[in-house]
C-alpha cells in the first residue's frame, strides 16, 4: 500500500475509502495505545481508550470539515479519556519502596515494570506531562496545545513530574539548585534551548559540580523512561475501528 500523508488519508477515509482509513489507523495505533497504557496501566482499558480516540478523531475532523490534524485530534482525545477515567482524585504521595534491588540488578522486563509502577504513583496531570513528552515525544508547545493550556504550565508540570519520578525510582533528594538553573538543565534534555541558553547551560555545567550531577541524573531518568518503548496494540483494534467508522460514517 502506498504511504500517503495524513491530509490525503483523512480526506479519502471521509469519502469511504476503507484502505485509507486502515492505513491512517495503523499509523497511529501503537503510539496512542502506548500513551494510554502508560497513563492507565491496564491493557484492556488502554485498548478501549485507543479505539474511542481513533473513532472520535475521524468523526471530529469530518464534522469540522478539516483534513489535517489527525495526530493532534487523536492524542487530545486519548489523553482526555485517560484523565476522565482517572478522575480528579489525587493519588497518594509518591513513596519509594525500601529494600528494592538497584536497577543494574534487574532484568529489562523488571526495569520496565518498575518504571511503569512509578508513573502510576504520579498525579494525573503530572503523569500526562511525562507521558506526552517521553512516550509521545511532544515538544512543550505541542503539549500545551493538546492540553489547551499555556506553554509554561506544560513545562512546569513536566519538570515536577520528573522530580517526583526520580524520588520514587532513584531516591532523589529535593533539587539543590536554584529553580532557574534546574529549569535550564531540564529544558536542555528536552531540546528546548536556543543558542544563548545552551551557552549558559554549558558554563553552568563547567562551573558547578551540583549542576553536572543533576544533568547526569536527568539523563539517567530519561534512559529509564526510554526503556518503556512502544507497545504493540491488540490486533482487534484496527478492524473494530474500521467497522464502527464505516458503519456510521460522519456527516459530510
């Protein structure tokens, strides 16, 4: 099957092209399912959320007579469904489990399991920021756009989420750097620095051992999050999405 851009696929799928709808669904299925799974921790619920987001994105774009933005629409819906399911209740404060073996003694699967368990201890809005950045790979601006909130809010939530996750997984102490310096180091690992900010970061790393250690800890946490990797979605999602969308096509 020829690989078309999203705009072409959305337009063709709205016209009833089953092959285009299938290709569009397959393109984002694994990413959306992984986001839902990391947010919720339950494969069955993640499967249902992914299905609803894919169907909803297709119908939403058709209703608004838009042919682009499928990625944004689907990710916004999957995150909205996840947050609705999690509700407004805050989880218990993050607490590490004493006596657990260090990561270098764990198998790959054990590492993944422990990171996932730690993510589920975060408050829903912090969990969302972490998942959108480290699983979906979004920038600060893209995260803010999906959440319909200011860029600075998305940035702060991500920084706080990393600190809490580090406390759970690796026994991090509270940050010992001024907030502006820590934010600079966090922005650096997200690729959000301009030339002048990078120069400031480099001087900071060279002059302050605490900053150098913090940057290393942030990189280590990033590697742990990368160990989660993408997950294969259940095989029945694609046919179920196609059946629902084509059975009740959106209004033209």
